[in-house]
C-alpha cells in the first residue's frame, strides 16, 4: 500500500506548488491509497497526522512524500525516521529524490540530500535573522504585530467599564473582552 503525507507550516506557504492541494494531487498521481494532510510547523517532530502515518505503515508499504522537508527539518531527524521505517520493511519514496532503498548507495544519496535540506533551512533562518537585525537598527522598528487599537481607543473603552460590563463595552467598541481585561490589569498595575 502507498501512503502519502502532505504538510504545510503556514497558510502563507500555500504558494509555489507547496499547497496541501498541490501536494495531494502529486500524491494521488503517484497512486497513494491513503493521504494524510496537516498544517503544522515542521520544526516539531510531534505532529498529529505524521504520527498517525507512522502508526498506519506496515511492512511492504511505501511512504510517499513530495519533498524531504515535508517530514524532516534536520538531516539527523530525516535519517533516523527513514532508518526506522526501512528497518520495518517500509519503503520511502520522496518524489523529488526517488525511492530510498536500504542499500549503501540509497543510504548515501539520502544522507547527502538530507544534509542539503537542513542546510537550506538553516540558510533561510540565518537570512531571516539578518533581516530582523537590520530592521532593528531603524528608528521605526517595533517588535511583534502592530497594535490594533490606539491608546485613546483603549482608554475610552476602559472608562466605559465604570458604567457598563465587559460584554457591553466589547459590543460598543468592538474591542475584545480579553484585550479589555489585559488593559484594565495593566492600568491597575501602574
């Protein structure tokens, strides 16, 4: 049986042929009988659908994925996962690499490709950090998301709490109760 696995980290990754739908089409074209899909960060090995895939595979099955980085973010992680699957008689077919065979040449090629995938990910992280460092040198830089409400809006909403409940103020101002509670707590602490 051929079992497919598709994963994206974020909704923003739904481009350049990486979307769940694109991956699913490739896996279907490869003849997968069952496909597991999830949107979950690849930096964590404990992914719910991937765990289901690993539990469902039996000797003689083939795990099919579109790219190595869909199930492994480091060379060590990928190598250990593939070794574990091969020891159980499960083949691994990475569509952009080929079938990983439990033979010296197959293991060597996989190790090289896993190292390149890890290198590519590390380079992306390094470039992101460099971009952030450059952004931090600018006067207008602020960490995190931009604030949704101005101080005036928050203060006006908090002033309303003297006469109205959190729920009523939320309906009037469209500022969530959670935001109001945090702001009220912060005001009390100052």
